[in-house]
C-alpha cells in the first residue's frame, strides 16, 4: 500500500511541477513584453501657401509639408493654408520642407520643435 501511495504522489506532483514551470515562464515572458515604445518628439508649425491674393479670392489653398530623415521621406501632411501640421517622430535630425524651402530640425524626446512656413509672397 505504501508503494501505491508513493507512486500516486509522484504522478500528482508532475502536473504540479509542469504547472509551476508554465506559470513561471508566463510571468517571465510577461516582463519581457512590456511596452518598449521609444520616446517621441513633436515637429509642428503653421503652413501658409505662397499667394499674393487672399484665399477668398483664389479659393481653398493647400500646403504639403514633408519630413525627411536623410533622403528618406518619413512623413507627409497636406493642410489648408494657415493650418497647423504635426508630426510625432523618434528623436533625431530631420529636414522639414514646405512650399518655399526647408529647415533642419533636431527632434528630442518629450520636446516640441516649431517650424512655421509663412506667406512671404504678400
């Protein structure tokens, strides 16, 4: 009878051991899957179209603002003249282009960089 009891105890402890190992692995993996999203910076500003006439005379005007990292375009947004554009990006150096040219900006985590494209054609 003692042999039967010991054999039963061993058989019952294996599933518990497997369950313990499984729970331990799940907890370890849960710690590894926490969010690793890198911090971002904001590049924003106002974008005006280059026009000598006011928009109510010429109709709705749009401005395309692009963001480059090196030679690779990473973002683009088209806004109505006088509206605000906004890019959320990883920290680094970027070139922002509007209707009249471009500017180099340094995006930093948790910071906002403002580049306005004004209407200098008036």
